[in-house]
């Protein structure tokens, strides 16, 4: 069995093993090996990731909204390197995507995506009466478009299996947490499942989302990490949830439930590709990808810690 830190981020190896028909027609017409092209793309994105990492402890400002007090032992990868890597891994990102957080060192068995959605002030009244079964059904329906994108890239489609943690909203600090168990469609029953552990912090003008992906059998030990990182995010004065002014500020057209089962969730599900657990022997190509992973996520060799960067 491959080590966890390799398996958790090894989706490109699957892409590389796909036959030419799974890729762009232009590549086949040029008699180019699509596996080699994707390998080059992956290696270039990996180098960008490696060069742009910032290491904690460091304060990282995001727009005019908040500061992340990144603790020691963690690294942050900002855009454009993070967006490029997500694209190579088959994930969709948009202008709300800010970057990736991962552990420093060799044991990279999780990664977290950080985004800010300037949606306006989100009323949280519906959290008092929402039905988690209805929310789950809406999420399953929302994965259709994401699966179409994954299929077009030759990446396995996803099946949403159930709650790993039902939606839990703490009104006192305006934080929301929920998690789903996900698997690749057609995966063997004994294959470890992926979990998208979603945390949200509501503010005056929108919300931050920090979505951590890992294997289901490691979720319990990863939950404190996600919650700790979320707690390390402080809204700026005047941007906090309680700073909302109903007379002057824009209110979102949706409620809190949309962050669990609405249209906003659909575009976030591409992230789970980062946690697609591949337990198989892929020979030489898997070794190449593993070496690239060591290059990105291995131990830091010298150099100074990255400074703050406005994402």
C-alpha cells in the first residue's frame, strides 16, 4: 500500500494512465503523447507550488476582510500557483479561491482550500429549523455538473455517500461546520473514502470557507486541525458579522442553508479530487508522480520563511 501522504494527492497519476481518447483531440492529431504533456504540466505546477509556499508562524492578509494567523507547522500556497495546481488536479476554482493550506514536512495527508465569497451578509435564521436529510439530497443533486466536468477530463465521477458530520452552526461565533463522505464512482468497497470537511466563518460582507480534504479513516484526528485554522482567521474591524448595518449594507439573497446544500456548494466539490485515494500499483508513472509530490511537499531545505502576501 502506498504511504498516505502520496495516496492523498495522487490524482494526476490516474489522469496520466488514461488512454489518449480521454484527452483533447488536438493532442492525438499532433501524435503527441497526452501522458507526457500532462506530466510536464503537473511538474510545472508543482514547481510553482514549491516556490510560492509561505510558512507559519506568519500573518497573511486576505483582501480587506481578514488576517489568517497561520500557526507554526503549516504552509500556505497563494495564487496563482495554487489555482494552477488545482486546475492540473482536475478541480474547478473561481475568483473566490484564495489558496491552499497544508502541513509542513513529509506527512502531507490532508490539504485545505481557502476561499472568500463576497456574497453580502448571510442571515442565519434557517439554521434553527433546517432538515439535514433535505440538505443532503440537495447536495447529491448539485454534483451533476461537477461530475460532467470530471468525466470530460477523464477523471472518475463522484458518489456522495453520507454525512461524516451533519451541519452544525454555532451562532455565538458565526461558524458553520459540515462534512460528507465521498468516493470515486465504481471504486472497490474496501477502498478508503474521501471526506470534504467544510468550515465557514461569516462576516459583514460575505464568508470565508476553509475546506479540508482527507481520508475518512483519518477524519477524527483532522477535525481539530480544521477548527484550529478556522479559529486563526480574524475579521478586520468593521468587517465582522456583528458590524452589519441593515440600513446601508447588502444582504445576501440566500440563507445559511445555501452553504450546505445550495448552488454555491456545487462548485466546491471539485476540491474532493485532491483526496481521491488511489490504492493500486501504477508502476513507473506512479513513481514519477510520487517524486514530484516529494518535491512539493517534502521537507523544506533552507531559505527564509515567506512573508505576508495580500491574496
